[in-house]
């Protein structure tokens, strides 16, 4: 049975996208990272929010633009949106609600991970009790504004257990399990 994992690069001050969705800050922090290399073959499917799908790309202007992990991974992608485009996109399935997206992505992933991309989708998965793990690549940068890794107005208290802590020149990697 596939596990659900939210993987993301985060600034030290907790942002996954900069002001206005800017992702150019990330470009210089993409580099060799053994934890990323270890994780990518374990991904069976992606569950992606539509703001991530249609948003800025740290590979903008290069041949890697628009490709998951800059072309380092390929496979079935499920995009959550209330406004699926009329034209089909190869390799991509648009899904209109969380339950359908989780079910379809898990079925496609087999015994590998469903990798969640997008903070809004990850938050909904946490609240629905279907998020198993987080893999956070902490980049040495402060952004001051943007999209938070996790946003819950009024606060909450979700317990996490650290599975591993590793270091690469580009990032510090924290692999965590959601404690249910
Ligand atoms: N630092 C990193 O590693 C990293 C990784 C990925 C993304 N990002 C950045 O993070 C930002 C996106 O994150 P985000 O939290 O703003 O948005 P998101 O989770 O990527 O997407 C949210 C959108 O997904 C759709 N959606 C969400 N839940 C749904 C549901 N239950 N049913 C149907 N559709 C649903 C809606 O799209 P519609 O409005 O179309 O209905 C919603 O507006 C972007 O700026 C992206 O570049 C950063």
C-alpha cells in the first residue's frame, strides 16, 4: 500500500515559495543531494496542487522547466483542481476532489510513495489523516514572505517524529513521520 509523503524545499524561515509565488530563489539551492537521489526512485505517483502545476519553476527558461524534479522523475501525475483544462495533458490526470485524488494516486503508486507537491494539498491531506511522512529540504536562505510550508490560522499541534537528518551542500534534509 502506497504511503503519502509531502516533499518540499523550505527556506529557513518556513517558506516554500517566495512573494507572489516566486521560485527563482530555489535555483541556486538545487544541487547534488544524496537524500533526494535516494528518494526519487521511491516515488510511484505525484499528487499535485494546481497552483504548483501552473506556478513558477526554479528551472524557468531551461529544458528542465515543467518537468517533475527537473526531469529526474517521470510517472503518473494527478493534479487537484476545480477547473480542469479542456485539453488533455500527456501523463497528467486532473482530479476534482481530495478523496478521488488520493485514491487514484495511491492505486497508481503501488507500493511506492505518493509524493505530494503543494502546501494547500499537503494541509488537506494532514487534516484528512492521510499524510504519512514529510521530507523537508531546508535551504540556507531567508525569504520573509510567501507561501508557508504549513498554514493553520489559530494554530494547531501536529506531532512529528524524526526518521532521519542528513546534510548536503545545498540543503539540510529532515525526513519525518506524522505521529497519529
Ligand atoms: N519549495 C518547493 O519545493 C515547492 C514545491 C512545490 C510547489 N511550490 C510552490 O508552492 C506554491 C503552491 O502551493 P499552494 O499551497 O499555494 O498551492 P497548491 O497546493 O499547489 O495548489 C492549490 C490548488 O490546488 C487545487 N486544489 C487544492 N485542493 C483541492 C481539492 N480538495 N479539490 C480540488 N482542487 C483542489 C486548487 O486549484 P484550483 O484553484 O484550480 O481549483 C487550489 O487552488 C507555488 O508557488 C509553487 O511554486 C514549492
